[in-house]
C-alpha cells in the first residue's frame, strides 16, 4: 500500500503549508527509521516513520523521538522544529511525525568533505564539538526528558545489552572481541554526570550550514546516561591518514584539514566540568560496539536474510568486524590513535 495515499496526504496538508500534490523523496542515509523529504514549489518538510513490515514493538518509537525533539527545540538546542505527530490508526498503521527541513549539507564521508577548505573544516570541527557540549550541559534532570531512561550505570547496561545481543547471534569466535569485552568489564569508570546521550553523534548525523552545525539529526538511539560515551564515539570515528588500520574507512576526517582528536578533547574538557582521564575506555567502548554492529550485519547477510548477495560484500562486513575488534582490544589504544 502506498503510504502517501489520499488519507495521509490530507492529514499532512492539514498540519503543514503543503499543497495536496506535494512530492516526496526518501533520504538515502539512515540505518533504521525511514526519512522522507516532502515538498511542493514553496515549502519543504521532513517526515520520519518506522520501516515497513514487521518490527520489534519496543523499536522505532516515533512518539519517543518526537518528545525528545520537542523538548530540546523548546530549550533552544540544535534540532529541527517538530511540527506534528500522527498516532491515529485511521490515518496510518504506524506512527509518524513531521519536522522542519533544515537547509545545508550532511558530510557523509571523506569524498564529500574534500570540497571544504582547511579553514572551513576547522570552523565545522569547533561547531561540531561545541554543539555536543551544549547538549551535554543541558539540565536534562529538570526538563520534561528526566524520565527518558535510567540515570545511573549507563556503561554497565550498555555492555550487558550489547554482549547479550552479540552472543545470541554468534556464528564464529572472535578472540579480539572477547579480549575487549574483558578489558571493558575490568575498567568501568565512575559515571560523572547524567546527560542526554545522543547515541550516534558523528559528522554524518548533523546538518552543516555556513560551516556550522545547523541541526543534530537521528535521535532514535537517544537516552540518558554517561555523556562521555558520545565523546568516545567522536574520537573513535575521527580517523586520520597516519592511523594504522582504521576501520572507519570513509570517515570525513580522512580528507584532512579538520581539528585533531587532541584539539577536540581539549575544547570539550574546557567547556565542561568533566574529567577525561578515562576517555580511552569510552573510545574502546565505541570500537567494541561498532564491531558488534558489523558482526550483526555480517551474520544477517551470511544467513541469507537479505536474499542473494555479493560474496565480496559479505566478506567486507566480516573483515570490518575484525578491524573494529582489533582496535577495541588494543591495550595501548589511545596512545596509537592520538
């Protein structure tokens, strides 16, 4: 069934300035929820909905994501303005919401990043890290998002959750993942602060305009917890050409010209009250989680869940897991990448 049928079109037009014959196109980026640009000759918006077909009941929660956007926008954080949430089963079998379309560009990889000058990349870097600082400094406990998730023991819960999921789908032994898991369990730091945790804060999840972050996108993994988990994701994914065997082979920072990992850490530390002495743990955690994500993709391809697939693609996912696991198990991880 066509999602953009007469019923949904009538609803969309009733909450926006769009004409009924508006057009739509699906954004190519995004791993889970489906995102459309809906537009006519005068106006543009973004529509987010779950994937079509069967889905886990607890996943793809549009109401939760809309609530996050609404509260963060109300507090002047860099998110698109939420326009309307539809939970009416008479209109759609799945919840969906409409939000502001943010002009600008998504720097998805090193090829896109190449067109920016060194000066522009430095400006983008500063805005990118400061936007995270603003998010983490937001007083979430005195907001309408205080019940978004559990407050304490974020890291322990993350390790248990991802490890359980990994073992449930396991089809091969990977020694480096086992090693990294044990290192993480043995070195869990004390959580210093309860903050909004975006869950996947990288350059390809923000919108850039005039060399600054115009909006942070893709909030489906957002929860409450340890803010340094987001910082660990930045540092892990901020690869450079001197780094040995980076698994982030399309990282925008590979194009050169951006601030260094050390410079990003210095800005974050200066603008927050957080001690970064254990940042290696959070960087390791990010590599470890990415290894598990890649292994999940590899397993699904190997078992034929995606139909006929190219053997080279399957092997690439298998090798990606190994590369991430190798990084995560490196005892001298921070020394190697900084």
